[in-house]
C-alpha cells in the first residue's frame, strides 16, 4: 500500500477529463531540490535565489552559486529547474549591500530594477546559472518586470554573459506580478518562453494593499475577481503568442486557488513542497470542464468570498 502511494505520488496530475496540469515546487535552497522530487514535484517552478544572499555578510561568489545551482539541477535528474534571478528589495533586506533607504520599498528599486542598479551582482549570478545550465534543463526567470524595455535589457545582459561563458541559449521567462506587465503581456510574450504569475505581489499591487500590512494583508486575497481578471488577461495574451503560463504565488497551492487558476488556463502550479501531493490529488478528482465553468463564473463575482463559495460548491458536489 505504501509502495502504491509512492508510485502514485510520482505520476502526473491529470484531470478526470484528461487534461494535465504540472505541479512543481517552490524552493529556496539546494537542500530542497531532493525534497521536491521526493514529494512528487515535476520540477522546480520557482527557486528564490535571493535566499542564497540572506543571513550572511557578503554576497555568494560565482563559484558558490554555481555549486548550489549545479546541486539542484543534478538532484532534479532531468526535471526542469526555474531559477529566478535575484529578487532583493521590497520585503527582502540585504544589509551588506548598503542600499539606500526608501520611503516605499515595494514601489522602489527591487527585483530586476536592483539587478540593473547592481549589474555586477546580476552578471555574477548569470555566469553561475549559465555554467550550471550545462548539467541539465535550467530556465531563467526575471522578477518584477514591469515594462518591455526591462525585459529587453535583461535579455541583452543575459545574452552578453552567455557569449562570455560559451554555452547554448537557455529558455527564459518572466514573473507576471506587476499590473503593467499584465497590460503589456502580449508584447512581453513575444520574447519569452513562459510566464509565471506571482500572485503574492500581483495581489498587493492590484488591490493596493501591502502584503505585509498587519491590517490589510489578511484581507488581500488573491482570489479577488480583480486579480483573477488579471490572470485571465495574462493567459489570453500568452495563448496568442503560443507560450505557457504557470503560477507560483501562495494561491497556486491553496485548493480553491488551484481550481480557479487551472480553470483560467494556467497549466503549471508551483507550490510549497508539502502542498504538492494534495494539489495533485485535488486535480485528479476534478474535471477541467468544471474548473473552467467555476473560473468563468469567478470572473463575474464581486469579491473573493464569493469566489471561494463557488469553489466550495463545486468540491462539495464532487464529494
Ligand atoms: C509572488 O510575488 O507571488 C512570488 C511568487 O514571489 P515572492 O513571493 O518571492 O515575491
Ligand atoms: Mg514576488
């Protein structure tokens, strides 16, 4: 029986009507990669590389980063590894970088913006990533992209580092976590292989509610129809360009979120490692046609509570 459970864990999640949704892991270090595979993860949809930079006195050098990324890609044994480039700033403080204080850090120099201010850090990281890409399927993902010229610049720097390192091109994608990126998604989609929706930040920016605010954060639900409409626009833009869309924010691993996001056309859910088996089981018990109906109705709801009610109704009918 335990053996059976184990085998099932490694099977893909296919809905009752035969539609596959990939379930990948969010990880924050080399030690997590093996755990992600063990839990049934079909790869890593988000490696938050900034974690390698926290709780220390100086940034990790190229060699240290290379070893960490190589360990991950080896542990994954052929499964894809999406490395998100540095996402420092906002809520993630790195004292030794001595960055100027900001009145509104979430609207400040964070994510890809910081990588442009500190191109030295960005290039070192890209060298390490690209060297590790010789060992297995690594994809690069840029965080906090708000406009097409930022993507163009990130790609140009990556390409210049790639020529220096002398490796084959790797697939690149972007986080969709800023409303302007949603509105520009058709243009952005032309230059990447995938999108991954960061519902944590997208929710905070769409609802104008600080994700860490003691009063507001609990009310900032990623299942708000305003956020779901952004997801819908993103998926439609991606389809036009023929690229896939994943989601890696907290609601991807929430049962209601997993149903609605899949129903909107998100085909990869990247979730915390302990949530992987439950999300796969949920998808296997569901028909995509039902998820699509609920998702369509969710777009017409007035608030997140109504959306959650719709999904509860569907799951109750399915027992
Ligand atoms: C997000 O914003 O949803 C996300 C996945 O990234 P992070 O939580 O690291 O900002
Ligand atoms: Mg984010």
